[in-house]
């Protein structure tokens, strides 16, 4: 069975996307600081967090488009 992605998990739940994005941005900043100081061994996590932020933005835009379409 395929692993559930962040995007599909957030679509099924009614959580606040901006809170989740804030948490990911904070984690990304911490990873970048670790990477710049040479302490980060798992550099792939930076890419994963950036991807998750992009997915959240996509979800947020989809919701905005639905609201916009419903008004018309």
C-alpha cells in the first residue's frame, strides 16, 4: 500500500493550513542553520520540507479557487 502523502492527509482533514505551513517554515529555517554550520547529516530533509511547503501552498490555492468559484 502506498504511503499517504501530506497533501492527501490535509485534504481529508480540516486543519489550518497556515499553522502547518508555519511549522514547516520554522523547521526549514532550523535545518538551513544546521546545514550552514556543518551539523546536518540528512540534507535530503531540506528538499522534503520545501516540497511539503509547496504542497501546502497548492492546497491553499485550491481552496481559494473553490471559494472564488462558489461565489460566481
